[in-house]
């Protein structure tokens, strides 16, 4: 499903009204009705007591619709207004006029004293304070009301987005409602899918509020949930070369884990033939742990990293491969960094660049821009900062915009690793990956990712689909590890060991709960 920014959502609203004649009043009615349906189905209405907290914008107007519908079906509802009711405009003003005529108690919040008792004695709370357009820190009475609502322990339904969450970034604007359910309109907003906003949404629903599919599937909206294509069936008569040949150029003295995890993960994720070019002195140690890997010992520098003099043979070897992985655990040795630049320039195969490989190229990005074969970079925030020259904090604030700008500039694919990893395509499309968990923030996890992506290409997926599928399978494997062990203490070995099971589940069909989770939201 597509994911919209705040400005894109405003444009969709505008087009719905001007192009399709769907009046603002209808959109607001549809939005409020969708919230009401979730309350009805998830919680029940008749005979229950509800507190509806409304701001004075359109979000508050949606809340007024919810209050009216609760009242009409036997729920007990009380409406609290934060702000001056004279400021209600348009459809929100119309709904204020309607509810003013109904026997529904309405209270202007002067202080938390005149809402505290109702909050603690209600069965559920409807949060309609701020919508997606919030652009300032939440302070004063608004912050006090939000804190009080969170403290009650009551079930909270948020209208469009939890009040206090930034609709474009997911950042918390000082404080935020922690909802049990969020019902968002038109399309999910970026802030409801990225952390920490995602955590504040609870169970997320989306309603298209009668938008036609041509509108909410608009090609100009470049962000969507990562819903990767199915794997091709395995060829029952295929030999190991049929399922992909990968070359991993990885490792240095003291860095044995990275080459082991990346090269063996390729095999565990279904790849056929894994070649590892690592320094001679560590090759035996690595292959003693993963003797399924074909080792190609390399000449070393004095510090134990791969020497530049191996470049010609590695380039020749790469010509026999389907895909090359460059960088895991290579070290920052100057000579080896020069090797990375030469190989990136001269290898004419799909290339995955990770870790120290990214660092080596960050000062000379023209090498990446000039590549003809597909390239994928797999940075964490720190490495993304080196690539872009933008601070980690700023990237964290504007992940998607910076990612789109960078993939377009480098003509490459980028997997920006983290909670809900982002997959950027050269055409500026971004896919938000929903699989994975915090336990995967562990040494070696990124090396397993490189092997998984390479394996998806080896299994026959087009390169861009292989990138999306590899990220998803890596996260699914981590989730399976967490299910059996818990998120605390998961290691890269645990993630890698679950790769075969992850592929099996992906082929046969995911359990209902995981399928719903990876979809990101439910449509009503």
C-alpha cells in the first residue's frame, strides 16, 4: 500500500473535492464513520461511556462525527473542546452546529481539572486533538491533557494519527497520545509507519474515505510498504550453479564474523554456490565453521587485510559470478580501501557494497555513479552520514527525503538499515520494510542481510525485487528467532539459522498474525 506525506494527503483531499466532487462534508462523515466502525467492532458502543477530546481543526470535526454516531447507537458520550468553538470552520463548523443541537454534553477544557474525572470514569477515549498537520511542539494545556489521557489506562482511539506525532517523520512533538487503535484516512501517513510514531498508533486501520483507487494509487506517491513479490518455484532438476553463484570479498585479521555470516547466509537463504575471497591467514578459521563455503585465499597486507595486488584475479573471478558482495569486515587499511575503489570501478556485475566498502567509497562517489551494472548500498545511519555529508540527526529527521535524493544522485539502490528499514530505488521509490525487530540490532546482522539479498538474486528474482525480498526475508528470519528466543540476546547466528524456515514460510504462506503485521495496517 502507498504511504503519503502530509502534503500529498492534502493534495489528495483537494483533488477528491475538485476532480471527483466528493465534498469536504462527505469526506469528514466517511472519516468519522470509519472511526465509529472500529470502535463498534473492537470495543462495542451500546451502554458504554466515551470521552471525546476535540481540537478546533478538521481532526476535531472528525471527532464530532464520531461523538454523534456513538450517541445515535446508545453510547454515552461527552465532548471536550480544546480551543475556541468559534474557530470551527467548513465541515468541522457544520458538525459543531449539528452536535450543538443534540443532547450531548459539551465542555470547553479550561484546565485538566474539568476533564480528569470524566477521563478516569469513561470506558474509552477518542483522541481528536491534533491531525497530521501538527508542526510545533505540544505544550501547556494540550500537553497536560495528553499526559492525563495516557495515564488513565483507558482504551484510546486516535483519529487519523495519535495527537503529537509528526505526520511526516513519526517524531514525537514534545509529547504524544499512546493509542490502542489509530484509524487513518485516505492513506497511511509516513509518521504512522516510521518509529517512534508507529509504536504510538497501536493497531492501525486505514480507510480510503471513498477516494477512487486511481487517486490513492497515484504513481506520484513514491513511498509504500515493502510487499515483495513471490519467489519463483525451485527447479527440481537444478544444480548448485542454477541457484546462483556469488563472490564475497570480505574479511581481515580480527574480522572473521563478517565473511562467515555473509557467505554462509547466501547458502542458508537458498543460494547455490558461495565463493569467499578472504585474507589467506583467516581462511582456514572461517571455513572450519562454514565448510560449505568455497574459499579463495587472498594475498594480504602487513596488517592482515586483502592486498591490492589481488585486484586482477578478483575481477577475472567476478566475471564467472552472478553477483558480488564487497565490504563486510574488510578493514579501513588504506591499501584495501584502494582495492575497493578499483573493484567497484571495474567489476561489471551486480554489486552489493556494505560496511567498510561503503566507507572506502564515501569520499569518491563518482565511482558508484559511473557503474553500469546495478549497485546496492546497505548503510546504517552512520554510514549514510558519510555518504551524504549530512549529520546522523538530520538524516534521522528526514530519512525518506534524504534517501530519495541520494539514490537518485548515485543511480543506485540503498537499504537504509534500522527499525523499519527503508529500501530506496534509483527512481526515488521508497519501500518501508515491516519485518524485523529490535533484537536484530546486533553485530553481524547486516552481514546476514547481504547474503540474503544476494541469494534472492541467485534464486531468479530481478535485481530490484531481490533487494526488496532479501530485506524482507532477513527481517522475517529475525522475527522467527525472536519468537523462539525472545528479542534479548538474538545473535547473527540465530538470524542466519532461521533463514531456511523463513523461506519455507514465505513459500507456503505466512501465519495470519505475521501476515497482518507485515501488511502494516488493516483496510476498512
